[in-house]
């Protein structure tokens, strides 16, 4: 056994990326807090029942300001995807390729959210394939944060 060997990182994404935090106005704070608790929270209008993501102050459908946060299962299907060969951020320079997916949540009004698809970056990706969420916690960061990635179901 080589004592000089590096311990593999438990994180999918390398250090050096900007830490995702809620906007100064706090709009997305419930979403980010939910991830730290391994809960996926999505906005839903209490007036008309419309689901929406990303977070907004008013409903996209009826323009009501009565939006609530609802926990939903982190399960969906791949709506679109891209294999990223040339990352824009320098911290990702030696970590390509990787897969970015647009995941649709059919049980949540078909809202869509972007994330990383875990596994072999050269794997075959099929539109409509079922995926489930995987939480990645960065509790030692300042401030601490969590991410939601996706894996084939």
C-alpha cells in the first residue's frame, strides 16, 4: 500500500467553485436549506396550484404572491442533456467531460431543474430515462451547502 496515494474525494465537484447561496433577498433560501436536510422543495401557488422552479416571488400563471414550498420526491426523467467537454470554470478544467442534465419532474407539474448526471461521463444518455436525486453535502465549507445531483434510477 502506498502511503503517498491520494484519498479519493467524496465529492463529485472539485473545490474552487463558487459556493451556491441564496440570493441576498432570501428568495431561494428554502430550496437551499431543504437540500441540506435531504429534502427537495419546490414552489407551488396556494391560489391556483401551479408548480414552478426556479423560485420567484409571484406565480407564473395567476400572478398571485401566495407561493408555498412543498417537499417532493427527488425523482424525474431526463428531458435534455449535454456532455460538457470544455468547462467554463477553471476549477473544472481537469474534470471533463461531465454530464449536465435537464430533469423534468412529471409529478410536480413538469417543472425542470438542471443538475449533474453521476456515473461514467461517457455513458449513453437517453431522453426520458428515469433518474433519482443524490445529495452531496459540503458541511466543512463556509458557508456550508448541499447540492442535488442525479443518477440513473
